């Protein structure tokens, strides 16, 4: 029986899975922020185009 939990294959596998899950979670969170940034940027561009259209309508 191993003296330390680091030598336990089940514990090592669990640690690897947790690290992989944290990396994926970080990647997903970054993608959400990018989506939000592009969405807000697009809304502002659309708003400026609409303001321009209304102010320059004949």
C-alpha cells in the first residue's frame, strides 16, 4: 500500500481530470467574454449606423 496519496494511481488520475476540467472551464469562460465583447461592439456599431441614418435622412 502506498505511503503517499501522490503514488496512488486513482488519485493521480483524479488530479489529471480535475486539471483538465479547470483548463476547459477557463477556455470556456474566455470564449464567453469574447462573445460578450463582440456582441457589445456589434450593438454599438449598429447603434451608430442607425443614428447616422436617422440624422441624415431627407
